[in-house]
C-alpha cells in the first residue's frame, strides 16, 4: 500500500485529449455484434453474494454511497475496497476525515478479521512481526491511500482522480466524502460541477468512482431514508449512475437496549439500491455487523470474509 501526494493539479485537472467524435451508427456494428455474441460472464461485484445477480461495478460509472453520520458507510466502502482488490482491481481511497494510518488500521482489522484492541493481542508487536507481511504483500501495488485530511478543493480531487486513473492504472477511486470537496452545503452549483467532472473522469478513463455522501437529518434516527433525503443538489443523484443508501438499523439497536425481543432475521443494516441506470433491478440487501472483523455479513451465522489469503489476491 502506498501514499500518493504532491500531484500537479494544473497538469491533471483537465484531460489531455478533449476531442469528441461523431460517427455513423454502422461503424459500431462490429462492436455491437461482438458484445451480443460474446459469452456472458460475471463482472466486478460487491462482496455479498446476494447482490451478484443484481449489480456489478461497470467501468465509466459513478456510484453514490449515502448515509447519515455513523451509519457505517465509510466502513462498508473499505470492505468493498478489499473485495475489489481480491477481484484483481486496483483501488485508491481518498478519505478526508481519517488519517491514512487510521484507514490502514481499519483495513487491517477487516483483512485479518481480528480486533487488535482485544486483550489477546496485547502482545501486538510480536503478532505483527509474524503476520504483517501478508497484508503488505497482498495490497502492495493494488491499494493506494491519498494523504490529505480535512477540506480540500474540487480541483485537487479531480486531479487526484485523473492521476490515479492514468498514472497508477487504478480501476476504482473512492472519495470520502463529497462535502469535504465543495465549500458549503448550500453551494449547489459547486456540487453539480464537481459531480459532473467526476462523471467525465470516470467516462474518459473507464474507471469506477465511488463517492461517499451524507443524507439530511430526519425527525427520528429510526426513519428509513431514500434518495430524496440525500443532502445538497438533486443534480447529484441525477448525474451519477448508481445510488446506494446505507441505513443503520437504529430501531433494532434501541430495542436491544430496552430488552425487547428481536427476530433473527432483522438485519443490522440495509444496503438499498435506489438507482441503477444501466442495471435491471434495484434491490435491498440485509447485512449483519460483525464487530471483531468490522465486516458486514449476509446472515447472523456467517463467518467473516476471507481477505487474508494472499494466494487469491
């Protein structure tokens, strides 16, 4: 895993080739026939098998991951990032709310499926001496962290995304989060222009961009949101290709605190696909949080995903 920094913003903000071609439809015939006749195979997926028939990460698209503060959207996207690396993809994570060291610690816990703060890991240095290279070997040249915290500028983020696509050959760019990239929650024009630029980068370089975002506060933390609750300009969801709402089931958590019975089929989280421009369906996926591994699993009985398998990376 490497840090990227000192990017020349002026060089990478605009694409080097701005030409657009208008061509007769007959020139696309061979490509169309080839696509129709080619064997169908599964694309790049999310880590949960229940979604494999419904959704895939297509090159040239932008996906919004929206949720309230503390909903788990950032933790979920790092699990997605590990899954992408395991599928042979290259990923860059630009988190403006967490340091690279803190992000790396979360990734390590999800990778090894172990809580390093637990008593059995008090001799942490010895454990890492024995096992740390599995993580390093697995993610080296496959995952990158952008070393920038706090507010940044849309221009810098666009430059980072284009640099990651062209120079690092990354397939996926995770930006966490939109409000750190645009000055002011009410700057709707700035939000629109930023997301428009992201869609251009994704299309121009055939990468998939993941944009973490917030939803508006509701009357109750137990309310289930939809894409109309996403903060900012409506043009955000209009322009992107896919919209996921990450909903933490606070109703379940509050019931447990009050000692009320909860059915085993009640999830800790709902991952709700509210838009999929180039897909057939918009589904909702039930997930359960596994605290030791910081992973979201498909059932209460499921074991953490096996990212700690260097041979499969």
